C-alpha cells in the first residue's frame, strides 16, 4: 500500500472488512474534498481522476490513478477568492464542468465554468456562466454526462426566494456550444419563490432548495431531483424548457430533512435515495439510505433502509455520522454500474457497501473506516463522497484533510 504523503494517524485503529486499502494521498496537504469526482482516460492512456475541493484555497485537483496503488497529483488549481468553493464537478469526454458557490449572496465569481482538460496538466477555461446575484450564491451541484446539457442546483440573478435558505433551483444549461452556455429550462418547488405561499419550515431548517440533479441515458426524459427539506421529485424533462413534476416522495417530517441523492435502478424498478447528515454528534439522527419501490413512478413507496451500526457507537467519535452520498452509476464509460450493490459514505461511519439483491433486506457486505487523518478538525474521518470506476476500483475522499483513498472490493 502506498503511504506517500499520507496523514493517517497511525495510533488510531483502521476498521476494514471486505475492502482492500491500496493507497491514500493527502493531495499535497490540501485534502479537504467536496462531492465532485470524475474519471478521464487521457489521450496518452493515463487514467485521471478529477476531484473538487470542499473549500478554498484549492479549486480542483487531478490525480493519475493509472496504478491505483501509486496515485500521483498531476495538477492542482487555486480559486480566485477565499470565500468560494468548487464543491461539484463532472466530466464528459475532455470537457469538465465546475460549480462555483460563494459563502454569501452577491459575491463573485459564482456560477458554472467549463474547462478543456484534454491536456490534464494544463486545464484551459472555455467559458463561464455567471449565476451571481443579490439572492444567489451560485452553483452548489451539477450533473454532466452526455456532453450536451449541464443539470445543476443553482441560484439565479432573477430568482428571488421566499426564504433566504431556499435560494437554489433546478437549472438546465445547454453546452453543446461550450463557448456559449445557455439556460434552456428551470424549475423550483412551488412555495419557494417570493410571492408564492411560503412552505412550513422544518424544525431543523436547512431550506427547500435543489441539491442533486441526476439524469441518465436510459431515461433522458427524466430528472431525479432531490430538494433537501423538500424531499425528492421525479421530473419529466422531455421538454427541457418546461420541466414537470411526475411524483414526489419525502420522509420528513417525521425525519429531519436534507434529502441528498436519488439513483434509479431502471431494470429493477427501484430508487435509492440518501439523506445527508449535517449536524455533529448525530444530532440529526437518523440519516439513512432508503430503497423505494418505483414500479409506479407516480406512487413511490419506501420498502427498506440500509442498516447502520448503533448510533451510540459513532455519535461521539467526532464530526458527523450518517448517510451522505453513494456511487451514482453515472452514464459514462469510466464508471462502474451496479444494481445489486450500493456503496455509500457515512462521514465518521466511513465507507459501507450493501448487497440489495433482496431489496426488502439489504445487507452490509463491506466496511472501511480509516483512522482520523492527521490535522483533521473533526477528530475523526469524514468520508464525503465515493466513485467506483469500470475496473471496480473504489475512490473515496475525506471532507477535511485526508484527501483521496483508493480501494479494491473483496466481495
């Protein structure tokens, strides 16, 4: 196992079952990573994983993972302002889309930037779509798999929310001419725009705003849209200028909101939906991965959740404990595809894999909880996101200092 540049705290215990840890790299001391992970096969044959950072000063990092046992940083870029973050990125061919979000409204730059990364060492800016405004913090998340449209959760200069926490809507951007990105459609949850009847606030109020905006080649006319405290929507986007909700599912109340990701398993008529833990010491527990029966997409029914260890075992380890993101089966050649295994990150609960061959009884089949990375303010690992490539190599990242971990599945 490579330990070059590793900040692992050797005095803490590694918990690992049915994963094999290949390497860990703290990315030159800038190991606080966001939710953007995408793999490129460069023209010279190298395998490059592009990673978004959780916060400034870094923008994105590219790592050569041709040999997953020896990850090597290829390039690392800086953000122009300290109040920015580039939490999300996606790659289609040699074009990379990067989301820029600011800490406060009316700060710049905030929006979408497209890069030519055909030479990984020299990413070249192609264009920038300004999403800043008096009520906008820019783009939080984006989805870009087909080379034609960027689907994103973003503010807009002409969208005034009814509540400050409701500032992100769904926006669809045509990038078929990457030098001139153009919005072609948008949608917001009714009640979130100024002048509409406001929605009741959750006790733990995180906002009614768009988060993940997943679209798949199997159904390019469908958008699987999570809306944080607003639950999850299946949207008809056959006409991208007029997105229409087809169905809606929520678990909150009685749960505590913050729905994050929805991944359809088309051949099995299932939907995998995740919450996000946002509070330390599991104060927003439970935060789970849900399995929905989607045979009738207009009547989604929860049938099970993926099991987690007792909350008391992790609540006081430091930082957050609970669900966040899963491998999303993106429709790109470099991504692993599975409708039998769900792999997700759970902050200080590490990385966990579930066999969902029986969707009514998911079973945990693998676990990886590394020791606290050196220098982490959380006091524990905070695994933030996961991506699995078509070779079945697993990549996961820490939110604060741990950087990139590469693993093999042993199940």
